[in-house]
C-alpha cells in the first residue's frame, strides 16, 4: 500500500493540526498519500471534521504502566499520542513507509515528502538533527547541551547522559520510518525503560523521552539514518525563517536562502506573532501559522491591507478548535 502521512494530538492542539491538514490538502499531497490521525483526546466535533475529510483515525492509549502514567492521564492525556507514534504500524497496518508530522508543523514545499519517503525506504529512518548554522547564531546556546544531559540522566542514568550529552539530537517532529526498519523495536524498548525510571515530578523529561529514546537507539544500536537538511523540519524557536517577498515563501536565513520545506512551530514559536527579516531587507509581521499571513512590519500606505494570497484562499477551510 502507498505510504501514509500521520499526525495526531488532543483537542487542545487540534487547531494547529487542522492547519497542517489544510497544507497537505492544498499542496495536493492528499491525492498521493493516505492520511492518518492518532486521536490523543479529541472531541466529537473534531472527530466528525476528520471523518468528513476521509482521514483515518485511531485512538492513542497507554498499554503499560510506569510511575507518571496516572498523573499524565489526569493532567496531560494528549501525551499518549507520543506513544502512538511508536505504534503506527499497529494503528494503521499495511503501509510501506510512515511519515510522521507533529501537529504544530505545516508543509510549505510538497516536494519534501517524497524525499523523506525515499530516504526512509533506503535507510529505515529519515529526518533532521536539531542543528543548523543559523540555529547557533540565534538561540542554540550551551545551556541546550546542559538540558540534554539533564534529560538523559533523568530517563537513563548518569552513564548514558555522559555518553549522549554532546551527540547531535535527532528531532522527532518530522521523520519517515519504513515499516520493516529495525528502529521500531529499539525505540520502544528504550522508551519504556526511560518512562519506568521517571516520576510524575519530572514531567518535562517524561515528555522528551520519546525523542531521547530514538536518539539512544540510533547511537547505541548503530542504526542507520538518512539525515536531511534542517529545512525539512525547520525549528522556528531556534531561529525564525526569513521571508522572500519575491518568491512569496519562507527561506533559511542564510545563503543560499533555500526554501523551508516543512515549518515546525516548535517551542515558543507557537505563542504569538513574530517579526521576520526580509530576504532583501525590511521586516515582516507574521504568526507563521498556515495559511500564512504576512505583511510588512513598517508598510507603505498602499501595503497596509496586503496579505498573503494563501490566507484568503484558505478562509473556507479554517475551523475553530
């Protein structure tokens, strides 16, 4: 069967996920790939909206115990979606490749997806590290490495933390994974081990454990990975992209200004509007959400009402989540 694009979340994050689905439909990818949604706690309205789009859904849920489980089920039930990512083969069987897209991502360049699929078929797993030359110019500071060590130590102990703290971090917000890849078993094994070590007082590292686990699997098990440029999973909280007004697209803010393929509203970049630098000067206001609305921060009078055309085209697709 053809590859599947999969996302998922709870009701709180559904507005972002709906925007992602809109970017998939408008790019034409919905005609080439099936779409799956892991239900981490949606309401009836959200489920009905997905059914109208023909999106396959499957419920997320824990099937093993760990110290923080009861607290998560009570205070953050949507986190079970992270475990659902590790069970995509069971939730949506029969696919050759699964491409996971976090709910807070959206696709600017549809050509990114076949690249991810082909790379995953070749190497088993395909995605990007949390590394780019522009991340270092912005917020990729030494304290990030300290945080990596802290999270690894809480989940796997000091020996693992010492070995992993300076390893590059593979981000699991966007990745492709082949159904027959050896990564699945190692990833789940380390995930269960990491959750078993942590208490309910360590919720942030608990949240990060799925990402820590695949990184541990990659390095400890020497599993193959097809590494893609950061533009395939652009982490906006580490460095906002640049706006290319002539090309009407977001680009990496450094030569040769390649297009951002997949926008990831990671971390604090979800919280509100930001100002982007322009490819040929100037500044632009935007919330970076799909459909993209962007306007000069200091516009000429004739530009005051200017808005990205994609926003107007997609008005009928927006829903209140």
